[in-house]
C-alpha cells in the first residue's frame, strides 16, 4: 500500500532574487506556457542585461529552478511592468505577489514614483493581485492583446504610486 502525504506538506516559499541572463531559456519556457505570444530567450536576456530593467526571479529553495519571474523597465521617475510569469503549479500561492513586491521595492529604491502595467481584463487572478497591491485602473486599451485564436482582448491600464 502506498500513502500520499503530500497534502500535509506545503511547498517551501520561493527564494526571490534578481533575475540573471543565464535563466533566459527557463524564462522563455515559462512565458510560453502562460502567454499566447511568448518572448524568445534572446529578448529576455537582452532585457535582463539592460540597465533600465528591474527584474526578479522566484527560485525553488532546494533546487534553484525557476518558478516565476517579473520584468519591469524604468524611465525617469516612472516604470512599467513588462511581464510576469509564474509556473502553472505555483499560481495562487503567493509567488506572483512576492515577485511584484520585489519589483516595487527595486523601483522605489531607484527613485521611481509611479508604476504602470497592462493586464488582460479577463485575467481575474492577475487583476485581483494588482488590486491587492494598490494598483488602480487608469485606462483601457481595446484590442491590445492577441489571443491564440486570433481574437483581441482589452487591456486594463493600472497605476500605483510609490513612496
């Protein structure tokens, strides 16, 4: 008889670190699993190397494998979240929140006064996360996202002030 005691043990929270370009391939795989039009590893590596990019990686504490990542770009005293991707099995477990908190911390330390992002209006979990992090809706972009089936989705533009 085999017993499964997995429900007794919660997965350890990820370790949040700056994203390094050696994780670009893993980022591209994660991005492809979550987005209709994923970014190639070369683009992710280029962004990570750019001095204006803020980045965070969620790593498995035991294995060091990538569980999620976030990228944002600074321009003067504003920044924009470019993308955030979390491994499907880890969604809803605080990984996205930890990544966003790290990006917001980095932005505040860099003198950023406002963070912006776009999110698919139909992505309820992401919308809830951003609201919990004090982002507010400031606009809409009709037809902004292309879906796999060719249809278009509206993006909600959100903003958060930073201290």
